[in-house]
């Protein structure tokens, strides 16, 4: 079991005041977490594919220029304070 001293040290680093009851409670909780991590480490992952992240699991559309011009497009561009080549000119979002 994780020692009371380690719990106190973690609390001190976190600037959290713990009572004696809290210390015992967190000893048990941290021990449960460490036990769960040990189980995960033992899991057989030989036939598992690497997980690259949530974004990779979705089909996100690619950005593309939309060149269809019509009355509404012309009206919107005409109302813009700055325009260039029939496009609305804006400030850059990202600076290089």
C-alpha cells in the first residue's frame, strides 16, 4: 500500500490540506488506480492496431474552394469592406 508519507507529500505538492480521514481515503483510491494500471499493463495487445487518435477515426471533409457564383455571392462580396478578385479580404488568422 502507498505510504501515508507519500500521500502527504503529494498533497503538499498539490497545496491541498488533507485530514487523517482523507489520507486513508486517498491511500485506498490510489492503490485501486495502481492496481488497475497493473491489469492494463498485462493486457495482450499483440494483435491490436495502434490507435492514432479520435480525429483519425472520422471521415472529415477536405477543405476546398467553392467557386459557384450567383446573385447571393455577388451581393455578399459587394457588401464586404475589402475585397480582392471577387473574394472577401480578411485579416490572417494564423501568423507565420
